[in-house]
C-alpha cells in the first residue's frame, strides 16, 4: 500500500486516537495473539533491570509477546567486561524469565564489530606475537562457550550485529577484528561457523543490521546485500537477515515535508533489496522495530498519528514477504526506549516511538502494529 507524506503527517484521519486506553483496563487481544493467527511471532526486547525493578512493564511485555530478546545481557560487554571475567548471570536471568513467561528467547549478540560498543579492554589487550591466532581463539572460545551454555534454550541468535559501515557499505572494523587482520569479512565467517558447530541444528543464525527503506540507506543496503551474497558463495551457515527496523530518524527539522523529512522513504528500493535477499533463500525477521519521531510534528496527537501511519506503512510492505516470520520491538513503552538517550528533538520534548506511553497506555502506534500484523498474508 502506498502512503503519501501528507497521509503520514496527517495520519490521525486514518488511524484516529482510539488506541489511547490503559494497557490493563480491559481485555484485549495481545499483539502476539494477532501475529500468531497469521503464522507470525511477535515480541519485544527486555532487560534484567526492568524485570527486577519494573514489574508492570515486564508483565506488559510478557502479555503482549511470544518471544523476547535481551538488550545487553548477552553482549561481550556484559559477559566479558575484562579479559579474565566471565559473567553469565544477567543472561541466565533473562533466559530463565523467558522460560517462566513461556516466551521463546532470542540471543543478541555474539559479535558486534563496532568500537564504541566493544569491551574497552580489547583496544589495549596484548595479543602477542601472533594476534591473528590469538583473536580467533578468543572469539571461537567465547562463541562456543556461550552457545553451549544456552543450547536449545535460545532458538535464534544474532551472530553478527551491524557488520557493515553504513556510509561506505564496507565491513566494519573494531580493535578486535583489526588484530585478527583482513577486511573484516573473514572474522564474520568464523563467527557463523563457530555458532553453527556449537548449537542445535534447528537454531536460527542471523545477520542483524539497521539498513532500512529511507533514502540515506542506499550504501548500507548495497553493502549488506554484497555481504549476504558473499556468505552464500562461501557456504557460510547464515539462516536469516535481521532487519532492525529503526525507522524515522532520517528527517530534518528545516524541511519536514521534503525529500529528507520525517516519513521519507523509497519503497521500490526497499522491495528490490528484499527481493534480492529472499532470492538467495534467506529468511527475514524484524528484530528491533521503533519509529524515531525526532523530526515529526510537535503536537502529541498529530505526532502520534504520524508515527503510527509511518510505522504501519513500513510494516505493511515488509510483512508482505512471507519469508518474514517474526516482528520484534526494541521496547514497548516510550519512557523505556533507547531513543530517549539519542539526538534530542528541537523542542526538547520526550520522544514517542513505541506502542505504549510511560503510563503503559496504548498509543496509536499500537493500533497500527495490530492492524499490520492482522492484515499480513498468512504463513503456512
């Protein structure tokens, strides 16, 4: 379905504001139930701090989801905060919570080749006379240990997270991958092979990245496509492409209705990209969906409607691919969104990128997600 910029910005006429009801005020079909009827899974990220300190939010996430993924609990920075410490406590707590709530657990992530998200010790570590062998041994041991610890308790892993530099389309490098040497691609291959060797055969092995349908993502999409093509040529055991789905952040305050404004997108280029990915027999999943309203209109009714319309437009197109089996959000409530800590709105107002507000009341985006899920083609 084509959605014009006028419809995105003035989306209240399409979607209304009927979603603004308390989350627990009356029975409602959960987003997971709506998704399940179409053969889809639905879920959201969850952190151990929220499990411990915000039981209402944790319960909302469990009630609306059939699957969940941790924000930081299974990353290198948590598991290996220094060269000698191994800490699986937070990861164990997250997986146990999923099991208690009857949610399918996803793993995020086994390697993230981005310097600022890497453990600081990796930049100063002495890798010895043969740094290539040292880094490979450390990486493989970490992946094998982590995968074998959780085994079938985690059904899907983001093996590599954001391995492509968006501005150039080339493989990203951090201090760890630089110590290994090469162009940054070979070390990704090693990660997938190590994960495959350490996990049950049914485990989904995902390459996860944030390329999307906005005009500024052309080089990023091209680079990811080239990487996926290379994986297939080299028989790297990659199952799926994880589409993060962080949309809406490419606008400009000076020209909100122009080519670079909120709601700008290239549907044809996005379909071409997904066509190419699925033609290589990759499955798809949306792993971290939210709508960045940094450049959206200021009045809350207008802004919420614009966010809902733009989010639905993206979901409608992406869900039209039957190879896509899961939709996940990177947080359900506005006050818990990671976007509150990134580039601020010019008016200083809090962002509203999620389907529930700080009081756990449904926003129009919740209705938009429900509609998109309910209208998606049924999976077998």
